[in-house]
């Protein structure tokens, strides 16, 4: 017996438009300027490791370099480890600030995911993500910054 006719639509995306890319911070060749970088093993971290900028003052930076990402518009999210020793920072992608100042201070250890905003890449390629320390919460004991994971969600 013949079955009923059915149809479906398939969309194959090579970038932007619905694809989600996750990058572990420790795998993005982090480089510190003015402060050292280190990693910490943590079972609650994505991939079991979180990246640190052991910053001591405003103006210090950490730069992450992504693998090649297809052209398109992406919503950028950052997962970090908040705690009492954390500072405040801005995020720039390829030299353009995305979102406002992030305060990583928290009264207790917690992982937080923030949506920074949208970035648009005109062509495929690698990209730099730079955190710049802007200061610290008055209750914070240090200026340390952390990064656990970056997520690019195609729009």
C-alpha cells in the first residue's frame, strides 16, 4: 500500500544564521599584557578548566584568538567565574567594544553567563577578543578576571 506524501525543508548553514559555536577560553591562546595568565581546574567549569588574568590594576589586558569563524552576525555570550577577587572589564572584538562594563565580583563562587551583544564578521577568519581591566568593585579584594567559555550564536 502506498503511504501518504510528506515533505520537509532542510536548511544547511555554514555560519551566522542559526549555528552555535562554543569555544573554551583556555583553548584560545590567551595572552596577558601587564599581568600573567593562568588556568585553574574546576569541576564546575565548562571543560573542567577556567582561564585567569592575574591582574593587579586597571589597564591590564588578556587577549583570546578564535579559530576561523564563518562570516555572519553572531550574538556573543561569555561564561565566567565570579567571586570576591574579581575585577571589572570591557570586552572588545576586533577592536570594537561589545556590551558594557562587566563586574565579575560576586560574594561567593558562582558561574555566570552574560550576553554581550551582536558582532558581525564580513568575512571568514580568526578574531581577537580583548578584556581590559577598568577597575574593581569596592568590595572586591583583587582585580582578577576569568573566562570559562565564549559562545557565538548565529543570528
